């Protein structure tokens, strides 16, 4: 399996305001993305995720370092890169006044898809993303979920082998988000490489083959989900549901160096408070546990930060 992205000491500094020191948005990061994988790029708000994507897609120049994308040098062959990747920004870049069909035709024109192939390709994409019945509806009148689906379809118009997805499910209802996650999984099965940024840790855990976590412009961890979980301190946990004499229940988490130690802690708490243990469940570490351990931020805090941007 070859690498479709190779990043070496990639750095981006922005000038500081009124003589202040430069803002170090990204600082000497290194990683590779393998062909056909879903690669997650996670971090708190302002960590450098979007800046990294903008550099890799040729929208902003690095201050130092470099990268190769699909075999092309970011410094000297950025035009070739732009022709061959698909980019789905967090805010849609399609045109409100154009219909779903015409937005796809326009995207194909921009990417140089031969004229004779455009109509059939547009119909194919509309069918794939379940938008055929919205063919002639202006983009502005589509639901939020349909807009995201059409934006992804437009990014795939020229059949790119590499797709950058920036927060694809932010603001979507549960069913729309589930549908888009299914589309991402389908793309992976078809061999498309997906570079995914998201604030939804459960989404990343479910979809990604490997994940890089960036904090203050530096990558602090990069591994599979299981590999990241293995970095947690060696403490295990159980969740215990306790009930008092009036039937009121409470579920608490207890940690220990083993499941037995955590269980004993739960039993001791119940005995001391005169409560019964109704249920005990072993707690498996999650990607959120890893994220909290590495960044000190919970998923709730990260999503709240996202909502303020």
C-alpha cells in the first residue's frame, strides 16, 4: 500500500498583530496517509487542522517544510494536486441559484471533465447520493443534509483518488449525519482515500483507520484507534448502578489497576452508603478517553468551542 500524502516538517506561521510575535499555526508536523484509508485529523479548536488542510490542498503556502500529495510536490506542482483531489469545505462552496444538476455540471467544467461525460456523470452522482428527485431544485432550497451530500458529490465529480472532508456532519440531524457516514464508508470500500477532520470523536472512532491528534500546531499522537487506546495509563474501570432503599438509582464509574480492583471499589462504596449494586459493566476505553488524556479537553468542551467559531 503506497502513501498518497507525505508530510515533512510542514510549518505555517502568520504575522503577529502590531509587532507581536508570529502566530505559530502549524509547527513542523510529519505524517503519511496511506492509499485507501480514512485518515482522521483531530484536535481542539485552533489546533491547526484547517490550516494543514489548506496547505495540503494548495490554498495557502507553507512557511517551511513541504509535502507530496498523490506523488506531486506541493511547492512546485500544486496545480497538478488541485486537479486531482476533491475538497469538501466546512462551509459549502456551491451556488445557491444553480440547481443540483447544474452545480454538478459546473463543478465538472471546472475540473476539466470532458463535455460528453458530464450529463451522465451528474445523473450518476445524483442517483448515488439519493438526490435524483431534487435534480432541478436550486441549491438554496435543499435541506442542510442534502446540501452536504451535494457538496460531497460535487467534490467527487472528477473521480478524485483523494478526498478532503472538513467537518462533514457538523450541524446535521441524526439521520442526515448517519447517511453521510455511510457514504464515507462506501468511498473507503471503493478505494478512495479520505482525509477527515471532525469534532465528533465517536464518528472518528467508527470511521477512521488511523488518527492523528494535533494540539497547538504539533502532532501529539498518530496511530490506529486501538493503538491510541493502548497509550492510556494502565487503569481499568467498571460502571456500577447503585440503588438505595427508596429505589432511586445512580450509575457511577470506578477505576482500578484491574477489573477486580475497580469492582471492589464499587462494592465498598455501596456497602458504606447502604445501597445495593444492581449492575456492573466493564468500561472499555474510548477515543474520547484518549483525547482527554492527551489534550485535557472533553468532547463536550471541544464541541462547545466549535459552536463559538
